[in-house]
C-alpha cells in the first residue's frame, strides 16, 4: 500500500524527473579544456551540507561489486582517491575509466566525451598529482564524507555539465521478454534487479526502503531477490523518485521529530488536497515565515480544515491523505508510522486537536503553542527535540492524526518538567487539558478557562494555591511558596496546605494595611474555593495532579485578578 501510494504520487506530479533520471547534489566540478586538460575545480556547494542539484542519470545500486555511475561519482571512482583507503581505489578508478571509454565508443562524435576520455588517458597517479595542485583540493579532502561530495565534469566555455546532457545519455530499455507482473503498478514490466537507496538523516547512504538479500533463507519457489515479490523497474523508479523528492532540502512535504522523519502527501491535485498539504506544514510548527501575528498561520490552517470538514472545499472518497514515518535502522529504513485516510476524516481529526489543545491565552505575544514541534520540545530538558523519549514523536503524531488518546508518556513528561522547572507554560497547560479530555472516563471535561463549577479536589487545590501565591506576591513582591510548596501541594495537599494557609494570614495582614480592598479580594477568593473543598486530600492520583496544575493555570490567568480594587 505504501509503495502504491508513492507510485501514484509520482504519476500525479508533473515536475519530477523522467524515468532513468534523478536530481543529484554535485559538490565539485572538474573543469576541463576541450582537449581534456585539467583547468580547475569548481565549487558547487550552496551551504554547509548541501550543493547544487543537477538532473543526471539515476545512480546505480551498489553492494560489494564495483559499479560506476554515469559521468559522475565519488572521489574514489572519479579520481581514484579516498580519505579512508581500503586498497580498492585503483579498482574503482579503472571501473569508472572503462565506463568513460565505453561511452566514448558509443558517442564518437561528442567533443565533450572525447575531452573527458582524454583526461583519463593519464594514470591515476598523474591525475591525483595534477588536481592536488588546485587551491580547492585541501578543502575537498576535508569534506569527502559529505553527501554532496560527488564529482562530475564541465568543459570550459560550456554552461552545462557533461552528465546532464541528454544527447549523450544512455537510457536504454531492457528486453521486455523478461517482463513479470508488478505487485506495485499492477502492470507487466521488466523486474528490477537492485532497488535504489533512500537516505534519511541518521541512515547509511546505502539504506533502502525495500531491499532483498541473496540466499537469506527467505527465498522460495526457486526465486531469489526481487523475484519473490516482483517490482518493475518503472514502478521502483517512480516510488523512489517520489520519496526522494519529498525528502530533499526545502521540501514542505516532510518534517523531523527527533530521529524520526515523516513525509506526507495527498492522492490528488484538487484544491482541497493541495491546501491540506500546505496547511499541515504550518500546523507542525516548522514554518519560518515572518509574521506580525505568530498565530496567523495556525488560524489559517484551522480555516482550511473547517472548510474541508464543512464541505465548502469539495472532497470525495478518492481524496486520500497519507503520512509515512521513517527511522534509520542500519542498512535498512524502518517504517515506524503509516496512515491512510480521507481528507474529510483527516480534517475532523485536526479540528479535534485544535479543540482539545485550546486554552485561555493571556500572553501579549500569543506565540503558537499547539504545533507538534512545540508540544514535544515543551516536555524535554532544555526544549531539545533530540532528547524526547523513544517513540514519543510518532505516538504524538498518531494521537493527532488518528484522533487517539494523547500518549501517557507525553503527559508524564509534562508533569516532570513542570515540577523540575517550577514553570507551567501555556503549552504544558494545553497538553494536560488535551490529555485529560481524551481519557475515556466520566470525569468532567475541562474548559478553556476558569470553571468555577468544577469541584474536582485536585482542580480546587490548584486554584487555591494560585490565590495564595497571588496574595503573597501582592503583599511581598515575591512568590516563594511556588518553589517551596508547589510540588508537594500537587501530590500530597494535606501535608502542606495548613502551613501555606497560616502564611497567607500574615500576607493578608500586611497587604490589608495599605491595600484593604485588594486584600479582601484575595481573601474572598480563598473562602469561595475552600467552601467547595471537602477536605485536603492526603494524595492526588496522577490525573488529578494534572487537574491541580490546570486549576492553578486557570486561576492565575483569571481576568478578575487584574480588575481588583484597592
């Protein structure tokens, strides 16, 4: 199903490379004279870790055998040089040189190929000696392990590199007599022998989404490798090209959470599908567009999904939306998440996330707080996504995109960070509210703002603690009871509230001398809450600890706190 969805995505896109071609990052060009003399290196890097893209012949699959790419490759093949010598540099060099000779034989009238062939009339040692005199060589040697460290050729005076010239590309088709039924496309085609690598962050350069081993013990019916599950060359090229295009730098069809890479796409090209693809990127919190109102993107996202769900943007049962989660796993790529749903169902899940995460926001800047990146970083030490517990990112993604309960690991991590930092941010409050409201129990749903009718003992304890903290701050200009007593108050209220209440009497007396009205305001709030408390609980179970913090958050942000009279 995953491969078919990627295959269909390739078919609907009109801007992806044709069969047999791919966009390749090439970091360095060897500039030659028309006679094949080395002139200089040309630096094609566009940043720290990336280089210019060129449309070249699709790279070959490699295992242990030496196989050269078509007019481009790494330094071991093109120059016979490696920073990690394994004794095979001469073999790789000879393999690439032989291929150049074969291409020159196939295109005897191509001046570009003849120039490249003349370059390889020199020995490996002579070539290395020549290029090492270039001022860029030392920098090149330091970066041979980089993804962009690929070499190709340009003839002086020519604007195009040799490898991208269609007139000298050999894109021959294999004999169709070997055609078999493709399990991806549902059509007959020449079966692929070796699948293509798909690199994601953290994986090896040779990692693949689909791979077959020889004599692995899984062979059956006399079939080996891809013969056990036939995939045509056309289908394999389509799904790998589609996936690689979504994984490339700058793609708005991917996002990273920790070590996980997620890609998403729509099945069709209609307005609703395109709006969903574009909007989801903003929901995730990865948009870097400057905006006077940081919440503007999120509100735009909400309107898009409201339009889809209400039917203002027309959708059908064939309008599917896909999300694929990948993780590095040695020489393979592991699928950690897969979702397929209709646009309307997906819109309903996203709107539910908006509703569950919505909470009263009194901040002046009103920064977004419900994006996935913000959610994960708010529960990790120092806000580092990389420090998220294993499997937490995909669990959060699953809860949002499939409407499932938010993971308990997210909730527990949220409570730990609150206690460790003594800080209840709006994001953490929203996480607690969303988690508790999705629990399948009979507890009262938690509102966006202060609910004076909520008589949950944990919620009331949180409200009372906020009032006592506000009273202390008004009297003394400090809120030390938070750092001293909040953790205990949120778990074992009966052990600390008697002490805090005694302190509050002193704070009331001090404040009443100068601001009688304000002192009475806080005292009335205290009495109102205590009238609803039956008694201070000895302990609060885990969910009620969350309600404590929500009661605290709601009371702290209650507007009457700012409208009190002296």
